[in-house]
C-alpha cells in the first residue's frame, strides 16, 4: 500500500497468494479484503499489518467482492457460480446465494430504498448475461434482469438506491428500476466491452470505462453522453469519482 500524499509505500503484505483478482477497503479503512485464484478470501488488518481469519468455501477464483456501507456484510462472487455472504467483522459465514449459471464478475450493495430498518440489497453481474438483485438479509432473489446479450462485467447503484446500472461484454450500459426490476435505459456508445461503472455523488452522472480505451460521462436524467475522455492506450477496467472533491475522477 502507498500513501497518497507523497506516493511512498507504507506497508506490504506477503502471503496473500497469486493472481490477485480484486481488493476492497472496509468503510473505516481498517481492513483490506483481497481475493485471488485459490478461492480463499483474505482479510488484512492494516494498523497491525496482520492477517485475520481467511474465509473459505468457494471452489475456484473469486472475481468480485463488495462490503455494505455499514461494514456489516461482505459478499464474494466466484467462478463456481456462487455468491457467499459473510459477517465482515468476524468472518462468520452467513449464507450462499445460488441461481447464476456462470462466473460472478461483479457485486454491489445498497441500503434498501424506502425501508426504514437497516436492510441491504445486493446486485450481482454474471457471465450468464444476467443481473440479479437479492435481499442480503434473507437471501431472497428479488429480480432477474435479462436484457444483456453477453456477460455482465460491472454493476453500480445510484446514491439514492433507486437506479441500478449494469455494463456488459455486449458494449452496452443498461439502467434498471431497483424497486420493479424494469429496464429504464439502454445506452450504446462504446465500441467494446464496458468494464467499469461509477455514479457521481449527486447521482446525476454515470461514468463508464471500456475496452475501447475511452471513459464516457452520461447524464442520467437526459440519458445522453455528455463527454468522452481520451488518452488511455489500453482498456479501462476501473473507474471512480473522487467523493471528497465533487466532479473529479
């Protein structure tokens, strides 16, 4: 890990395995969660530079991770077609979500919109061309979204939890109504697979990164591409807004 202010390396963890697939910080930045080829999800306690208990149960590489905003839940998606839910703090296994028929490429949590008690929905994107929406508290499958023509690579919720965005190898981005599961937009602007999505903090803009080497900014209300950002010489596989300074990547 590196310090942002000066780029200096501040710590290094050995023994996390080979071919790391994804990493994600806990909301309090105390724990870094890592997944790789061996199917074991590893939690690294940053202040003490020690490993917490590994989370075992998957059969194959774990390609996607997500942590709920309150730090209670950790979800992992695997090439074994399974999604597992864990207690983030203790590492205790909670449940397995079954239904996908391919590798689970993407996961995202959101507080359940319109629900007073603290509940979370989980979205999953899969190589079987579907997006699924789950109740993370009960494991119930809420919606199966089937409009994509190829594997789904990324999913992202709007900040208010009302819209779910998904992107695919089919070069498209789709928007869905979280409550009903109905499609509300189909954007065709990239010339190759769309690997990454992120909403702006105010929910008005969606950013997308593609194998066509471009980043596009879409205006959610008008459904129009507002800007195309050039300069990459390879596919854009990850993208994020700077939430502390609105409008910056």
